[in-house]
């Protein structure tokens, strides 16, 4: 599986054009990121649903804290109806550096993600739902049926060991936010533990590298464009991940604090070459392909994530060409 992440930080018309371009380039899935400080991903996805024909579409990823899980389920079902059965539900615990601005960062956890997508599956199957766990609902139900019904795929976005294992046991895929073979080898170990408890009726499962990718014929330009997403990733990375790559915790914490305060230039300036190597597939098409080949030893698919590169339109095509035949 080859997917692409389109971040609605640009004019939504441009994002839709990029999605159409991605479909033509051969991507299988287009995800739109979900952060309150960017444009509304659901508006972008709805436009993509009518502008494309075959590519699957979904949030990458939504979280059950900003929006009630029942409402999230309805948003995905609406996207499935509008796209005639092409929706994917990307769901995860969210980005702590932005959720902290909304006062909900401390609520993040595995149980809320699991309850949210289990509830969505029931709603899509036509059930009415009572819930009194991480969220509440009384007799909630949808007044329509999405084309895929309860078969809308659920892809969990997460990095922690428990989230990885939960996804492997209960979901259809794991979108692991990683770009380095060491991280994906570790994620595969967690997934295999979860798959040992997966009921056979749940069908196939895919471990997907949700990787930051910055590709350009000019390697220096590609690495410079990688600074913003690497800052966000570094600032939110768990201590074991930082240790795996030899990145100083205090430096990562300082980047995270700058991001949370909206001091983005300061955060981006603190990004080091080692951070780029750890958290992004950055460089020429040949360099990106070499890293993709290494990742393919551990994963079933790749999502080409932001920044894509210094030239978005060109990077959509360059990345697809670079990993052609790998996934």
C-alpha cells in the first residue's frame, strides 16, 4: 500500500489539486492531517471525494478528544457515502504539542481510541449505542448507512508499544509515525505480539510506515524543507525513541515547548542533521528509494508524509517514482 499525507496548511484548492495529482501518480490512499491550527481536513476530504475516482480517502489522523467519537463516526460515514465507498478511518491519540493548546493533552490514551473506533463500527453497522466510558452517549445512532457499512477500514495512528499491540489485535492497520528502519523493526515486534491475540475473523492487518518524506533533486533543499515536520516529530517523541537515535531529551523538550508556544522559527532552527536522519526520509529520489527499500523489510506499506519537499507538486510525482515497485 502506498499512501500520501496532504496537510491542509495551504489553500484548500491547492490541496485538492495535489490529491488529484496523487491519484494520477498511483497512490492508493490520500490522508488529510487533523490539527486545529490548519484548515478543516473534512472540508478538504469532501472536495477530494468528488474530485477523485479511485483513491481511498481519510483523516490522518483524527482524535476522539476534539470531536465526540459518535460525531467522528458520522463524519467518516459521510465521507464514505460521498466517495462511494472509499473512506478510511485514521484515528489516534493526537499530537500532544497541539492538543495541549486545547487543554486536552492529559486525556490522551489507548482506551479512548479503542472505544471510539469500536463504537464507530457499531454505528456503521446500524446499531444504536449507549456508552459510559471515556465518553458518553445514550441511544446514539446514524439515520443512514455508509456504502461500506461496518467494513470501513480503521487505521490506528500510534507509536507506543501498547497502542501498536492494540491496533494489531483490533484494527485493520497501524500507521506508525516513523521513517527509520530501527523504529519500524521495533514496531514490527510490537505488532507481532498483538497479532498473536488477533481473532481470525478480523482479516488481514497492515503495518504502515507513516513517514516524513522530503524529496528533491537538490539534496540540500530537501533536507532544509524537512526541518518543520522534524521539529514537530522530535518535540513529541517518546523518551525511548529519542534514546534509540541518541537525541538529547532536553533539546527535544525545548523544541516541543517552542512548537506549543507557536514559536515555530525557533523550533525549526534547533533541528539538527541527526534529527533529520532519524525522523525523515530526506534527500534525492535515489536516497529516498534506498531508505524505502530498508523500510520494506519491516512494513507492509508506506505513507509519504509532510513536508513532501520544497516543491509540493514536483515532490508528489518524485516520491511516487522513487518508491515505485517497493510497496
